[in-house]
C-alpha cells in the first residue's frame, strides 16, 4: 500500500493527545491517576502537504493498550468518518454511506498522516510515556527520543519522521501541542480537552454492526471521502 493520495481532511491520527485550555478553561478534566487505563477527549490537527493545507477536528477514546475509537469531523462539525481499532484489526468507517474499509492500523495511519504509526506509538505521543524498545507491539525501527531538563519526552525521530513537543500541559508530562515533520507533510496536533479512566461507553469498540455495512476497497473509500469533501 502506498502513500495516501488525495485524502480529504486527514485526521490525526495519529493521534497525539493532551489538552489545551483557553482563559479559565482546563485541558485536563480530572486529576492524573497513578495508572492510566483510558484517555478520552477532543483535539485539532493542522496538516500541510503538496496538495495544500487541511484542518480537522476529532474526538478520541483510547483504551490502553490496544483499543481505540476516533471520530473525525470538519470544522463545521460535520462528521467525516470513524476509525475503529481493535487488538487485531483496524477499520475506517463512513457511517453516512454505510460502508467501511478493513486494514492494519499502521496502514490507516500511513494513509491519514503520510507516515506509519501504530496505536502504541499514538498513545505514547499523547501520554508522554514511551515503553522500552523490547515491549510488544513496538515498531522494529526504534525511535531516538529527546528529553528536556525535567526528564519529559520533548521530541523524537524515526527515520524521516520527527516530532517536537511545542508546549506541555502546565506542570505535567502531557504534550499540549505537538508538531511533526516528514518529507510527505508537516503538521501540528493540539489537544483541547482530555479525561482519564472514565467508564467506557457501552459497545464503544463493538464491530458486530459492521456486518450490516458494505466493505469497500481503499480506492472506493477514497472516492467517497473526496466526494464528501
């Protein structure tokens, strides 16, 4: 599978996450627990590539270590698509068209962002915690990570992909704004709000309903997304 071509309103994905506050509003909606089991919130992503610039909003629910749900919309609040990640499969779903595409999580992130990430790496970008290189689900091509004076992860590089934490949530390790650079594109992810360990919504990661939808090839999904843009 090659690089994404013409995908409208790229999301994320990748999804980094931490939250932002304007004025008196808070980024983190609850105290940081001693053990994070889930992350839930809202974010914005700005992406620039050879085709121009796009802006996207998304809500996310990440249940550690291997489940995720990302709802992507445009800046008018119109739903574009959903990304559903399970321990052994990843889906891109267009509910309004009753269709979906099935693939590997790194393929979906590659299509959406122009570079390969897995869910574990997305969670690391959001939480500021990076596991040792020998941990399960870790990419064989290891990251070179940078730390600031407080020991927080402030940036990293893997091959041609680099990221930089531009701002942390005050007095925490959580990135508030992350910039990434890659030969295919560059962009910025900003977390608006984030909460920890909330009770998971019923059927948040259920896939049974996909049997009522039509499975499409990536080319067919891409055409539908372009038509909706």
